[in-house]
C-alpha cells in the first residue's frame, strides 16, 4: 500500500486525537492568558510578598520543563491526596506553562508603553488605576498580541507531551494506530504533518500581524 493510501486510511482514526489536542490547547490558552495577566501584575506589585509569590510561580512555570510539571500534577499530587484525571492534569500543567510565559510577554508589553502616556492621563484627571486600565493596559496588550500568538502555537505543540500520561491526544492516537501494524514511520510522519498543518499557518499569521503592527507603529 502506498503512503498516500495508508494515510487516507489512518487519518479518520487520528481526527479524534487531534480534536483532544486542540481542546487541551484551547483550555490552556483561555485559562492561561488571564492568569498570566494576573501574574504580570503580581510581579510588578509594590508589595514584596505578592511580588515574590508571582515571581516564584512564573519562574517555576518557565524554568521547569512542561513534562516535569505534567508529572507533578498527575503523579506527584496524589501523594497529598489530590488526584486528577489524565486530561485534567494535562490541562492544568499547560495552563501553568501558558500563564508563566504569557505573563512575561504581557509585562513586557505593559512596560513598553511610554511613561508619558500615564503622566498625560493623570494630568487629564484620571486616577492612577483608571490610567493604567484604560490607557496603559490596552496599548500594552496590543504590543503583546504577537508574542501571545506564539505562545498559543507552543501550547498546541506542547499537547503532545500529554501522551506520557495516556491522554488520548494526537500522539497517543498515532501510537495506538502504529502498534496495530508497526507502520510507525508512516503514522508518525502523518502526525507530524497534522501538527504542521495547524502550526505553520498560525505562524505565518503571527508574522503577518507583527509586520502589520510595525507599519502602524
């Protein structure tokens, strides 16, 4: 059987795994970005305890491999009587990962806003809080969008790690199919193509968005 013929037979079986991968990625992004915003504000807080806690969460989330965090939720927490289903553990691990990376991108976006914007809004009578959320935050988030789009792609690719705890995502589906007739080369090549079909257009859109923002800067 030709590779194209084999792929045509394998692809329908892999769609359910791809759907799980997209679901985990979507959950990690939808929950991780708001948490990332909170962490970015914590890291910039004047209160030392709040700032230290925020830094600790961010640095562990960025510094530890995502697979280690995944194992921490799935294998580590049961030692304390806290157990999660495999897909829940995968979502929590990637939410932490997404929050940690997005917090730094959001913080950099906020800090890129000229301080004169804040001073001008204060001069117009806006409180410091209103100036931050109505003037600084919208501009900072706009600058952060390309980076956040890059993190979204990273989260989708990172769902392949969930295979390690038997989540039925794309890589797990590929392995299960490959184990039936041992055509691992064909099936994992097809899995790579599935990832690329989604990741590559998303990367191109991110680059185009960056160029568009640069033209209007």
